[in-house]
C-alpha cells in the first residue's frame, strides 16, 4: 500500500520526479507529503476529485488507499491557501476546511488503515527500494531521487531511503 502511494507522489505528470517525504507512524498508519500542484478553479481553489474529495482525479493510488482506511486526512496547498478534509473510506466526513498555508504547492495525506483488512506488518514496507519506485519510463528521464522516510515505530531498523 505504502509503495503505491509513494510511487504516485514521486511521479509528476510529464515524467518529472517530485520532492516527497514519508513518515511511518505505526504498522497501519503513514503520511506522505508531495510537491505536486493540484488543478484549481478560476478562484484558485482545488477542483473536486474522487467522490467530491480533495483526492485529485487521475491520482488513483491515494484514493484507493483511502478506501481501505478508517480515517484519512488530506491537506492541499495552493497559492498560500490550504484546504483540509477528513474521510472515512472514500467518503468525506464534511466539506473542506480552508486555512492559511505557505506559498508552496503540494499535499500532505495521512492514512490510518483499517485493521480488519490488514494484519500487523502487512501494509507498511520496512524499506522502499529504488527499483520498487521506478519503472521503464523513469529511465528516459533519469533523476537522482532520494527522500526522507521517518519510521517512528518501536524497534524500527532506522530510516529507509528511496
């Protein structure tokens, strides 16, 4: 699960690799931060995505991960404004909340996987290897890609590298 969400965050449209960060909070909880710019309406607000959520259409991996979660919180930053939304599965629990954000573009999404679907250690990789995060299309656009992975679980072997 984590591997697919990280792959999606890392690969921008047009083949460019983005800057990302990963934090593993528990065997069933992780957060991914990316710098992908979201599509916006004429007022600079994000366009509604899957099921009216902040999950942008076309980025199926994080939306699919949310479907297997008891709780997902997504924040999107566009032009100094932030938008936050909580979901249960793929269903928003309410409308987006707006807040002041940095001038950066991107998102932070925290996933809390449903323990009825996953057992301990089944959903979160201990390490993400570069060959798991890149495919043939990446060879055409080589890019030195590394990103921080903070594993906060007790007994974690230390940070893994992408």
